[in-house]
């Protein structure tokens, strides 16, 4: 019985070894096919991609000085523009400040002028118009008094009521 078991064990081991050998052969065949495909791909890369990379490298080598020149010019232009913007900003700020001062001065001048006009108007009112009104009132009073006196004198000399001339103030009250 032990020999039967040993024979079965050896047979199983042989089958396992043969199975392993088959798997290894299959792996070898697949690796061989993959290797040929990789070699074909590597050849294609060498023939197509590497020349393109070489051309790109050559173009970069040729364009590098031009790109550096452009970058330097952009840097210089940016510096000049920044300086000009700072100058314009300073000028605009100065103009705004000066304008603000001029507006304040004009406002003060206008205010002083209005104050002087008011004071002058008050002075003219007190020194010219009031005395003129007073003199005018006095003249009207004298005129009315004289007309009244002359009108009575004419009546007392035999004048009639119909011959009496109306006094301007009398007409206003009628």
C-alpha cells in the first residue's frame, strides 16, 4: 500500500512538474511576442519621435536668444510703463490738489464778495436811501402844507369851492 501511495505521489509530482514546465513555456512564448512588439515600437520611436525631438531641440536652441530678447524687451517696457504711470499719477494728484485749492479760494472769494455786497447794500440803505426818503417825505409835507395854505388864501379872497384845485394827496384818498 505504501508503494501505491508512493507511485501516486510520484505521478502527481510529475504532472505538477509538467504543468509548471507548460506554464513556463507559455510565459516564454508570451514574453517573446511582447519583446518583438516592444522592439518594433522602439524602432518606430527611434525613426519617428526622436527626429521630431531633435528638431524641437534645434528650434528651441535657435529660438532661445530671440525669446530671451523678447523677455528682456518686455521687462524694459514694463519698467518704462510703470515709471510713466507713476508720473501720470503724481501729475493727476497734483492737478487734483491744485484744483481743490483753487475751488476753496474761489469759494472764499465768492463768500467775501457776497458779504461785501450785503454790507454795501446796508450802507447804501442807511446813508442814501433813508435820507432821500426822509427828504422826499419832508418835501411832500412842505408841498402839501404850501398847497393847503395857498388854497385857503384863495378861498378867503372870495374863491368858491368849485374853483378850488384838488391837492394831489386829496386825490389819493378819494
